[in-house]
C-alpha cells in the first residue's frame, strides 16, 4: 500500500493512543486488512488510519 498524505502510526487502533512513528506521503508499506473502526494494522502494535491509505484489492500470500 502507499500513503496519499503523511500519516501517524499509533500503538493501538484509537486516535487518543500514543504516536509511535510516521509515514511520509507516497511511502509504501505492508498492512493487514482494515478493521471496522477505520484503522489498518501495519505491525504487531502499530496502526494507521484507512482514510489516507487505499483499500486493498488483492492479497498476496507469503510462504515462510
């Protein structure tokens, strides 16, 4: 996925939670499907808003 604006990364899927990092505009990242609350998980305890990230249209399976 690629951000459409600069966004903050939070430690839980709520606006009032701590900011732990940030992504610049046009930054690419891997993320999980979005939850119903408008947040997408991008790490073990990292979340971004879905407002400025595109909707996933396909899923790539990675074999470990």
